[in-house]
C-alpha cells in the first residue's frame, strides 16, 4: 500500500469492460465525490456480505444501466488515499447487454490501452494501465529449436495472436542463443511482438525487450531490472506475492500434475482450475498459465482468472 494509514479497508469491485476491438471503458468521477473529475474504471463498494461478482453486477446496472453477461476476476490492487484505504478487485467484463449511460451524469470514454488520452487518472490505477498492455499469449521456444521451427513460428504468431516471443537459453551456447534471438527479432519486427529471454544469458543478451526469470532467480532477486519487461515463473501464492512485491510485470504459473489430474468433486479434491483460482486469488499482477491447463485455450484461461496462456512454439 501507499500513503497514510487507515483502520478499515474499503473493498471495491472495479470493471475493466472490454470492447471487441480491445478498448476499455473509463468513467469520470462526478462532482461532490473525492477526486472529482478524475478518471477511473467503473464500479463501487461491496455491501456487507456481498461477493465481488455480485457487487460488480449491481454497480454496473446502477451506474451504467448495463447487464453483465460474462465476467471474470483479474487483478487486485491495494492503495491508501488520504481519505481511505481501498482494495480494488478488478474484473474483466467480456460481454454485457445494454448501452452504457451515466445515471449520475458522469462522463464515459472508450480508451485504447497504451494510448489513453483522458486526464487525470486515479493513481491507484497505474499498475492496471500497465497490465492492460501486456499481450495475453506468450510463446516459448528453446534456442536449439528456434531456427528449425522459425517458419511455423511466424505463422502461429499471426494466427494465435502471440505477442511475447521467449527464447529459452537453458543448456545452449551463447552463440546459439544470440542466433535464436536474432531469428525471433526478425519475426517480432514483422508482427509487432516483443522478444524475451529465459535462462543464463537473460541479463546480457542484446535485442530483447524483456526477461523471464526462473522461480529461483525471482526468489533470490533484491530488485527488478529497469526499463525492460520482467516476468517470473512462480510455483505458489507466496511466489506470486513475492513477484508482486518486486513490481514485476507478470508471472507464469503451472500446476503440478497431481492438481491437473484431480477430478472435480472426487473425494473432495478441487479441480485443477479451482486450484489455480485459489493460488491466483488477490494477485496484484497478471498471471499467464502454463502446462496442461494452457491447452484449454485462451478464452477458458481468461474466464478462470488468468491473464493469458503460455504455448510451446516447437509444438506443431
């Protein structure tokens, strides 16, 4: 949290309402409220005993006159304003019914992530604005395999909307790593993707826009590198909390096979997706799901609380 101390935390449901073209809806706080004139994501306070989802549905009906048809939890941000400490539970709204209308007379604007032109924005939304620009699909390929599958990679980047291209340097000679990075850089320049590096060369390899740390590197880190995109593998909720404390841009989470194979309701065991939801609950940063769960596809993963998925670029 940032700022002054408060005894009670106000819990808020906040909606990231998505248009088919990727834009999101922002609302301007009306006169008479704290931070009047500032822009924020629509939503409101949870009533006693109310769930985040129920509060989201109620607030969007009351505030915008729309009915939520498809929504999922996403990120949680905590912030201390001079007047209140807040816990903002951000949910992505994928589908709704009705035309948004400001019942309190407030203004609304559809905005493109990375190119917002409304001002000022509430300071608690800084991390959310950054997360909105993170591509939802990351493709990983080993340095040894990058050259052999390069043609197929470019086709997949276009067809599957892969916005992050990650070279895994594990076990590869530096020359091989540099060649793989150059190969993916060419693809990225033609498609608009960003190149990341995972492995021993990650701190020094030129031509990359970011790094993907192993869970061990993340646990040992005292601070994140500046001016690059930084993600980290995570094994549990404690790792996600650590990644959040370091201010990383995203996390990658895969579950153990025992979780993936568990049948929902069998002997009281939770399903793999339920286990995933428990681990990422209240996460402050976007989480990409890896492994077996990622094979369910992007739409399923996002509706279970993931920001997106990781795919193996060598898997044809």
